[in-house]
C-alpha cells in the first residue's frame, strides 16, 4: 500500500508543482481586492449585495404592537385646505391621543414658529412630559426645535444616507454647537423603555458604548461589513429593517380628529405623527426600493418607526444588533474564497465542470453570507465572489494555455500514431510526462513489435517509384490500423517496416496489464498475417507483387522519452528489449514457413497464458548479443480459442 501511495504521489507531483500558479493568482487577486476596498471601489457592489440580503431575509411580517403611526396623507392636506396645518389642528390631535393614555408621542413635524390659530393650545400640549418633538442637527442652516419643548424632549430627525442615497444607517447621537443631541427615534425608545424599567447606561464592555437592556450598541466603524471608509461622525449603528410594509398599525390624521381610532392601539404604546404624503417630499430610498413598483421611497416617519422598532427589539433581546468581523478576519475570509476559486480552476478542466464548480462555489458563498446575515452578521459578499471568479478565470486561462502547449508537444512527439485510448491515457498523464518542456525518460515494461518485408530491395527495383510509394503506404496503413486497434503505438517507420510498442507511454507495474500488452501484440501480429493474405490476393489481381514479411516481438524493460532538443524532438524507445525484438525479426531469414513469420522470445511467451499455438526454435544466437535467446514461432490461435 505504501508503494502504491508513493507511486501516486510521484505521478501527481508535477501537477502539484503547477499549484504555484494557484498560489500566485490567489495572492495577486487578494492584494488587488484589498487595494480596491481601501480605495472605496468595491463598496457599491457590497451595498448592492447587502440590499439583496435584506430583501431575501425571511423576517416574520407581523405588526409591531408597541407602535402606532398617525399618517398625514394627501387627503388630510386636502381636508385641512392648507399646509402647514394650524397649531390648533396639531394641538387637537395631541389632545385626542393623550386621552387614550399613550406612553409617549413623537411629533415628526417642524413647528419652530406659530401657525395661528391655536398656538397657545399647542404650547400646552408640547409641554406634556411624554411628547417628543424634532429639530435639525444644524439649527443655524436647518430648523430648530419648537421653543415650547423642553430640551430633554427634543430629538433630531436628520437621516443619514449612503453615497447612493439609500438609508442603511441609524444615527443615534450627533454633535452641534449646543453639544450632544439625541435622535428622535432614540428619545422615543428611551421613554418607552423607561416605563419597562430599562434605562440607558454605559456598557461594561466599553464605557463609551451605549447599553440598553441586554444589548450593547457598538458604534459603526468606517470599514464595518461592506463599508469602505464611510463617514461615521456621531454615533451610528446599522439599521436593521423589520420589513418593507405593514410595519405597525396606521391611521390617518383625519381619523384621529374624528375619534375613529382603536383605543388599544394607543394605550401604553408609542405614537408617531408624521407625513406620508408624497407632495411633502419627506421620502427616502431604502434597500427595498428596487423591488417596489409604486411608492418605492419610504416616508421619513416610517423610517423613524423602523428605527424605534429596532431599538426596542434590541433592548428586549428580540432582535440582535448587527455585528461585524475585524479587518484581518475579513481579509482572511476574502483570501479563503479567492483560494477556493483557484482550486476550482485547478481541479476542473472541462468547461462544464468548471461552470458547475464555479456555480456551486458561488452558491455556497452566498448561502454562507445569507446564513450569517440571518444571525445579524454582515460580512463581505461581493469582494470574495469577485475574487473567486477572477481566480477561476486566471487559473483556467493559464491551464488552457498550458494544455494547448502540452497538446502541441504531445502531437509533435507522437503525431497521430496512437490509439484513442493510449492518446487519452497520455493526455491525462501530461503533467507527469511533460516536465521541462519534454517527455522525461520513463522506465517501464513493454512489448516491442518490429516488422519488415522480405526481399524488399529486390521488389523495389522492379517497380516505378510512384507506384512503389503508393503500394508501400497501402501496406503500412494496414499495419498501422491494426496496431492502433490493438492499443499499440507506432513509434517510427523504417522504410518498409515499422517499430511499434504495446504498454507505452504510461508505466505499467501490474503484471496483468503487462501480460495483456504482450497478448495484444501477438494478437495484432496474427491479425496482420490474415490481412496480408487478403492484400496479396488483391495485389496479384492488380498486377502488383506478392510479399512475405517478418515480425519480431519481445517483452521486457525499456526507457521511453523524448530524444533531441527543442528544435527537433522525437519520441524514442530504447533498451535491450528493443534490440532483441529487432534481432528476432531479422534472424534466420532463410526460415520463412509462412507469408508472415512471427517470432517471440520466452519473455513474451510467459505472458500468453497458452492462448496461442507456438513452436520452439530453441536457443538462438542473435546478432550483436552475447547471450542466446529462447525463441518461439507463433503458429496461430489455439484450437479452443475463438
């Protein structure tokens, strides 16, 4: 078993050396991707991937019962016949809601100057301890809070957008000339949670981090998740959308004024009042916008409702806040997927398997990112996907180029003189065979096959050269066809004969396979003998000479590899086995008992398993050989073989 393992490693080693291409491609692509991330070039792709994950996430689309939204619709504006509404109308709405005992009311309307009539009544309502109003962060260029609102009951309503104008972040705290400001959504959440016995306090993890109930609000960093150098002024978290629609119970302002409201929707709840009328243009793009045909922009008051719902869920442990990996972990994540892409391109060579492997790899990547996203983790998706595909393309392109060069080398060495099976085996083992731009010498056991025409020189003297060439090619074509059919390889033509081999070019250590090669060689010789009888009959009818031929076959150790240099290469087979096969073909030329004489050595006979009729010619001294060889003539197949 150890020997087999060592042999397998030896075969695979040249291909493992080529793995350096995968390594170089992985390092190069990863470096480029990390460089592009540092230049903010991949952030748009990561944000698109994030939006898709948001839309695909299967959150329960049940209403948040803790909140009620009072919409100011186009119909409400039409009914009031003016905008902004007079203070009297807003005061009446607040008064109506207070009678139903909400925990807190959030007024998402700028009321920095009086709109008579009813200003005094509005001031009275705004001074109620459970009414939160809004202002801009920059009150010098924006809108200040209503003068009547106490400072602790004011929150900014400004929304943070990404470079593509999509809202994905929730700004909790901001700074202006007045100091630290709370967001509108945070004010509402704190007021509601206070009634639940939950108050904000510094986290033990980091005193600079806000903690509400069970959750620590770790501020967003400039490179968190798919962001690259994003503006992180203030105290921001990633907005975890609950759903695209049907977020909370909703009623119109006209319904509140008419008393057409379910009391249970208000009692002990958070009530937000704001505009959803498109004409007021308080609308924002969200991750859901691309799939919404109508009303694809989300009103600002609904965005605040999303934020409040997220804060409440986080504080009570119902929904986790988003978490992110460190820069080094993200880099390792990207590197790993780039490496996997390289491995896919290295292992799979067929276009179909490359395509399927790439699709499966991307599916696993997407599935992993989506699963992590359902656990409130945002990790890079676009960057590793892009790196995965780039590395696959680079490695496959390199391998295709290498395959083309190797194929040219193989065809240059062997031409078309191999059977499809041998050619396929050779091509599968090309990385082992084609080392340093040539076929290295390989020691193996094979059966060598030599042929020659008896008295060819005499025959050629009587024939026209053109006719001779055509006649000879007809003969060699038959020999070549039968050799290839029996899984042999034609190594070279020797004028009127040829040298073939059975069992090359891939090494054979299995004795059964070596025996099969020897049997195939002898079978091929007998088939050629039959074909020669047919050829002679045909040639006699055409006025061409009848011939006799000799075949020498011997099995043993050889060395096969390329001979020559880069300018002239030839696939060579050398060794004593080749010499003996050649001498068997040419020995005892005067003994020609049939038109096709087939001589083999004992080393071939032992592999034939008594499938053939043979006669012993005894020990013969072959030309150039000091030791005698035990020679046998193949007469035919045994009588019981068919």
